[in-house]
């Protein structure tokens, strides 16, 4: 059913200003967790915004449309929201299903991942354990690598053509794990796999907006590299509001963006890491994938993908601005001009990224 209606919708390639229902199935794996719940709620949506969605003006060319509060496009276009978790997903689904937007919500338990995944157009994965104070994201590898591998094996079997967005940390390693599992299964399409780095973009615009006393909606920052510490590279020099930030203020801002996750981990004092801001960021990225699937052009988001940009330096995956299309990655955009400070950040990131990526690849290859 989904496939037939999907074909109709992509050929129509509707403009952004319509709100007619389109037919996408979106699955969330890890839906009952700290991120999974607000993410699923945002995907289910806000009825007020649904009403307003017909009044939205079309996005400007290559506008990343980065500042959704709730995603009107998702509201109008998700026909089924499939919520899967090893525990608690049916309860979360029952709760969210009462929100009065059009999409159907179903919860799936551990033995029913097949039904959750079959027919899915977009699969967002926030499954896995979060950090506690004192831990790095890499410290999560031992637990989360196996979780992501198991989910990749299921997705390879039941939804090999879906667009996959990975939130589970360490993203720099879990995305390569996912890719290796797909390669083993003979279904790898590098265009369809994304590490979600949107939280770094969201933080950058918020933190820069704060120090410049500007509304974050007017402050777009491209963030490239990866998703942990020194691999997070905000390209402030390419942003009107950020290009004159210098000296200690520049260092402090870059540090806050690179280690924003630690701020939340410390404040939550052992109960987890960012969940609500990540739910928001994950919903925004899912929205971008859905708009691209539906034929909207000029959808651009920074995301961690299989990328040619630094392969010659042993880095097979890299986050940069990516033009999204109905098949996933349409075009990987170059970084553009970097300041001397950004060149330094890049130099520091490359060896760390290479190490993180290799760790993920080796994990699957060694089995
Ligand atoms: P959480 O513990 O609150 O939730 C994780 C959920 O995953 C739980 O409901 C758990 O039951 C489920 N789960 C575990 N194994 C599973 C499996 N095999 N299949 C399906 N579900 C499974 O954790 P959280 O705070 O939601 O964080 C989840 C992950 O997201 C962590 O690894 C965290 O580090 C990461 N994260 C990433 C970003 C990012 O920017 N990419 C931001 C924040 C957190
Ligand atoms: C974040 O950036 O908030 C996430 O990656 C979670 C974490 O461990 O910091």
C-alpha cells in the first residue's frame, strides 16, 4: 500500500504549500527511550501547526529550513508511525496515538521488529545506552555497537531501501557499523545512510545567537566533521553572525559547541544525556528526509555520510552539507572556504574520525 501511494506522491512532487496527505511510513527504533519518546511525539505532531501548514511559503533555494519548532511537513505526510523498542513501545504508541493528527501510530515489541520495519520509508534509530558523567561517547561503544549491529541486520532484511538516520552513539562508529552490516548483507546503498548530527547544528545556532543577541532562526551554522568532541567543526566564518567572533570568545564558543553534550550529561548528573533537544533535532532531520522523499528540491542538511571529501586521508564518513533527494543523498557539497582556525580544527578532527570509523568497521569485520 505504501509503495503504490508513494509512487503517486513522488511523481506529483508537490510544492511545500500543500497539506494533502502523503503516504510515508516512519519507524523509530528505540522509541520508548529518553529520545525516542519526544522524537515520536514530534513526529506525531501538533494539530495547530497542521492547520497552519497550508500557509507556509516555499523555502528559498538551498535554504536548509533549519528552524522548525514542530514539523508541519511530517504532520501532513507520515501515514504510519511505527514505534519499536525492546521494552515499552506499545504503551508509548497508545499514548501518542491519542494526539489528534491524521497519522496512525503502532507500537511493536521485541519479537515484532519485522512488522515495524516492513514498508518503512524512513527509519530513525535512537536505541542504545546514553553517557553518564565522566564517560566519552566512545565509552558507549561496547554496548551500543551490538545494539546497532542487531538493528542493522533487521533493517537489511526488512527495510533495505529505507532512508536510515542513526542517533545512537558513538555516531562516528555506529554509522560505519551499519554500513558494514549492509555490505555483508549485499544491500548497502551509501546514499541511504545518515548519521544525525543535527543537534550540533541546533546548538551552534542557539549558542551563537545567544552571544550575538540574535534570534537563532536568523543564525544558521554549518557544522562538519563528526559527532564527538574535536570532530565537531562549526564553520562560523561562513556565517554572517559568526565571522567576526575572535580570540577567547571564538575559543569559548567552539568549545561549547564541541562539548555541548557534556553540559547536559553533567546537569543530568547520571540520569542520561540530551533527550529533549535531540528529540527536536531528530524530528527536524526526519522532516528533511521526508520532504526530500516527497520530491521537494533544495533540501540541505549537514549530516554524517559515506563521503568522498576526505577518503584520501582514511576518512570514509564525514559530515557536511548534503543535498537530499528522493533516493537519499543527492549531492555532497564541498566545505567551502575555511578560516585558518577552522583548518586547524579540521586537522585535529581527521585522525580522531579515522580512528572512530575504523573501530566500527573492524567490529563488524572481526566477526
Ligand atoms: P535511553 O536509555 O533513554 O533510551 C534508549 C532506548 O533504546 C531504551 O528505550 C531501550 O529500551 C532501547 N533499546 C536498547 N536496545 C535496543 C534494541 N536492541 N532495540 C530497540 N531498542 C533498544 O537513551 P537515550 O537518552 O534515548 O539515548 C539513546 C542514544 O542516543 C544513546 O546512545 C545516546 O548517546 C545517543 N544520543 C545521540 C545524540 C546525537 O546527537 N546523535 C544525542 C543524544 C543522545
Ligand atoms: C549529545 O551531543 O548531546 C549526545 O551525543 C549525547 C552525549 O553523550 O553527549
